[in-house]
């Protein structure tokens, strides 16, 4: 069943509850904007996020209030790197408990002149992290990135780029079907640290 058609299975009270929830909460829409939407649209987006995260897409369960961890991940000394198999990922800027989930979008390699990187973002994956302490790096997302954008290697030795080249990321913390407002990060592609 299409996620949007789940609205028809709800009672009037459940539809009113979604509409009330949507008035007080914003959702990430397909255009990349985070804003308020109708109850029907909010439910559809929450169910889609739950499905992508591997959670049950139960339309009768509304999300509870979330505490966002935006700013908990960075690209500081975390890539992308091209040495060997390469690495695409993030570094923990705070301690994170096991089970935190993050939705990740990324661009292909772009130069510093890219004026609108958000238009080049494509969904990479929902990653579920183990416990991380400040400074830890997340597992390599290189295979997931490569499946969407191909190689991030440059034409030079060991994948070096002749001019500074970057990958832009948009990272959203995920909780119960909701996505945080998110953070844009720009990582320069290096051969190694």
C-alpha cells in the first residue's frame, strides 16, 4: 500500500491528531526544505522516513518530541579521502549513544565555485551508529556513496585532484520518523590526512 494512502485507514480522531501534530512540527519535504505541512503530508513524510530507517511504518503512531543532535557530526579530518579503498564519513563532535540514526545526502565531487550544492544532493543512506565518543569516526560510507555518485577519486596519483574539489553533505538526525532541520557540511577531497 502506498504510504500516502494510509491516511484513508485512519479514524477521524487519528487524522485530527496528525493535523494537530503537523501544526506544531516541521517535516523535511522532497524539495529539501524543512517546514510545516498538512497532517496528511506530514504523516506521509514520517512514514517514509520510518521505512527508510527500518522502523515500522505504523500510521496510527505519532512521533513524540525529539531532542536533536545537529552539530554532533563533522567532516573535520574525516574525509573524503582517496588512499587505498578510500573513506567517506564523519567524525563525532560529541559523545553519541549506540543506535543514533542519521539520514545522509551528498553531492558528487564539485569545485569551490559550486554556488548551489543543495541542488546536487542525492540521498546516500540512513546510517545507524554504534556508541561513539568525541573524536571517533563513523564506519566508512564509501560503498554507499559510490553506489549513488561513483568514485570520488581525482585523475591524479592516488586519486589526487588538480584543483581543490569537495563533497557537500546534508546530515539530519532521525528520531521516530522525524528528521532534524539538518546541517550542511563541506569536505575537501584529500589523498590522505
